C-alpha cells in the first residue's frame, strides 16, 4: 500500500469492502474513509489520536488526514472510501461541520444491504457506488452528531512531509534535511512525525525504501539486489536487508 494513496485521488473513486481489517500503515488521500467494526477489536489512529474500537464503533478520516490501523483482535469491518466531492457539499451546507473521528454506529443490516448492492456486477457499478455514498451519508447524518472542522496545521505538515518523502525516497530524508526543506527544527519534526506515524522517522523511511525496492525488483528481475537497494537510498546492505525483512517477513530474492 502506498503511504500517499494515489489511487484514492481520482475523482469518482469509491471502494466498499467487507473484510478482516488487518494492520494498515500510516497513509492519507483526498478521499474520505469510514471503518465500521462489526466484530473483534482494532486500534484506529487518526491525526495522532488513538482509539481502541470494538463492535458497534466506527472511525472517520477526513480528506488528507493521516490514519492507520492496528488489529487488536481479529476485526471484521466494513470499509468505505469515497470521493470527497460527494461529501464536501453536504459538509459545507452544515456550516463546515463533519463527522467526528470516532463515533458509535451499529446498523449492520443497513451496511450489509448497501454492500450487497455494490458487489453486484454491472455496467454502472461506479454509479451504484456513488449512490451508496449518498445513502451512507444520509444514514450517518441521521444518527451521528456533526462537529466543526478544525484546521490542523500539524496534520497538514505531516502530509506535506510524507508526500515529499514518497516523491524523493532515494534522496536525503534525514531530519536535518527535512528541517532545511520545511523550516522547522529537527526536534519539532521528530515529535510531530512520531505522534502521527507512531514510529520513528528512520524506520518509516526504511520501510518506504524497502517497498520501493520491492517494486523495482519486480520490474527488473535480473538486476542485482544491492544495486537496487542503493538506488532506493539505502546506504548499507545490513540496513536494507533488515528493513526488507521487517516489512515483508522474508529476505529479498537474490540474482544469480
């Protein structure tokens, strides 16, 4: 999964799944995202705020809000990701208010029916998903109190840093380099990034590079592994192999 999810950027993008949640690394996108926990437990972190969700609880990630999930006990969930334009008009009509990050919602018969409509194959599935977004919005608005949207400068900074890191993953991404680029102290960046990502910055960068290395290994199967590792920004074989194994649970394939 990309940390800046480009597929969730396009106008008209929708996704509606009923599945086991699993772990999801910190990411963000322009689309809004809902997760409804049907059973089990999962930790949801949105803009650095954490909540342990159980059955009948949900979370909402507004457009360009950093969020991720950790499964605490096998969690069966409904996940809805939708084009922000479908929701923005309604939020503006409500005085720029939106759903809270965490709320209670347990109408699973409604979600099951809505999901079954969206999984039916047809020529106009995108129109069906758009209609599902409208129905979900209406159902939630009936039962979930809205709250004023607050500008979060820290969240905006984190998104800028993550976008920058993804586009320059092979370059110098040390806190010192970020400090020069964004004009904040290394200490401030370390504190904010640690809060929003729930991990150290070096670990995040190594995972980002490990994923890029995996993509390049798939694209160039005959290439030397370490050559690709260095191209991705790793400075030592040990750091690369350690990061790769941590991310994928195995060693990268070696060329003959």
